[in-house]
C-alpha cells in the first residue's frame, strides 16, 4: 500500500519515500510556514486512494540532506 501511495503522490508532483514503514513527505524550510495547508492537501490525496497508514511531513529533510552532502566533500 505504501508503494501505491508513493507512486500516486509522485503522479501529483509530490516527492515522498518510505522510512521504517512510514510514508515521509519532505518539505522545504520555505514551505514549513504552510505546513497546515500542505498536510491537508496530502491527507486529501491519500484519502482518495484509501491510504490510512502512518505518514509524516519532514520540514528539515532538505537541510539535513544538504549538510550531510557538505560533510562528505570536506
């Protein structure tokens, strides 16, 4: 079911992935101010396909990922 949700979100222009059985949607720090709106939109999309498992927005994913890349190249 989680694979179906990831594919459906991708079809709707939303990046997502599975981490430890939870659907994770990375959100940029600029979008963090609109988390309520984004969460409602994601919830609506997931309800359309009957996805009722755990999911999470990660507003710091890109920042952490960028800092890890920087550490690799030091």
